[in-house]
C-alpha cells in the first residue's frame, strides 16, 4: 500500500522539493484513529458506577518521522529551516493524501522539531503537532437557491393537445456530508432580500432575521454557523439582526436547507458552503 503524502505548512514531506532535497515520511501517527474523549467520570460514593457529564473529542495529537537527502550542505541546512518554518507555533494547513482521498486539518507545533544528521548530506527528522479541532475535513461543497416561487403556466377550461408548464423554484438546497461527524457550514444571503429565514429541514432548527432587515441589491450578509458570527458586506458584525438563534451544522448524511423571507424579492439568493468532516 503506498505511503500517504503529507504536506504541512506548504512543505511536502513526501516529495523532491525545488531545492533538490528528497523528503520521505516513514511514520505518521495520530491521523488514522480518533482522539480520546474528554469524559471524566466521578465514582458514586454510595453505590456502584459513576456520574459523568457530556463527553467531547479531545484534540488530535500528531507525530511524524522521516528522512531527507540533500544535494549540498547548504541545501540540507535550508531543508532544516523549511521544516522549522512549516511546523510552526501557528496553525497551518496539514493535508494528508491517501490514494484518491484527501483530508485536511489545521495543526501547529506541540513539541520539538528535531532534524538529526544521518550522513554528510542526509538527516532524519521528527515532528510533533496538535490539531485543536480534531476533525479531518474534505473539500467544501456549495449550492445556491433563490426564494421559492412559481412563474408561467396556464390553465384552460377545456383540453388542448399541448401544455404550457410553469417554472418552480423550491427555495431549498440539499448537500450530503459523507463524513461521520458534523462539519462546518457558511451561509451567504445576497440582496435584495427582506427578513430572511433559513431552516434546517431535518432538525427544524431555524435562523430568523428581523423583519426590519432590508438588504438592497449588491448588499449581502455572511453567516458562519460554527463560529456563530454574522457579517454585513464582509465588514461589520450584525449578530443583533438574528431574532431566533437556533444554530445548526453540516450533519452526517443529507442536509436540506429552506430559504424563505418576510416578502418575496426576485433577486434574493442563498449560497451554502459546507465542509464534510470525519472524526
């Protein structure tokens, strides 16, 4: 089975880079499994068993090791520097490609980055990192819809050998999360639109905006359902526009969102961007 291709902070640890350094990853732990639980049971003092609250998945701890071969001493020294920069104290994109499957998370350094010389122009390396969000993410999915409407079509009091069909917009979008845990979801509502309402059909949860909210043509709002933020035109927070905050996420399986509003405007548009996730 081919080894996974690891890219951390833009450094491909399974390739020959532009400086002629050959990187190989020999071990990468903490990725295939799922992190532990935050469960902290407390033994019952006067009976069998224990008490415990809700449990959540801990951060994902990552350990990698491999080898690098360089064409010159200067190139080897540069390889060390690039490794130090890639696995930094700040969150950086970590992508793991296995066969045709690509997954990613944001990870940062949690312990030493250790290059250890194994010859004149060779070195072994080891890294330790942590993904505070333990989920493995896939490529984002996007879909859009206008407000529900029906236009065209005719009915006659007698039969004719032809029909004139109407055009119907359902006002719904459906996206499927193939993962096994809830992913993130971002909404964009473009005006003109008055008092929009977004409903997660399966759960019945709704985000209801004030009826006094009027978006003109060229105006929009961005809603990050996971961060629970609302931004007007990408600049100003407008969380106070939401009168009913029933937040939801990109659940495993099918997710259908319904787009309605206080009044119909033909240019209103809901765009949903959802990211699949695996534990």
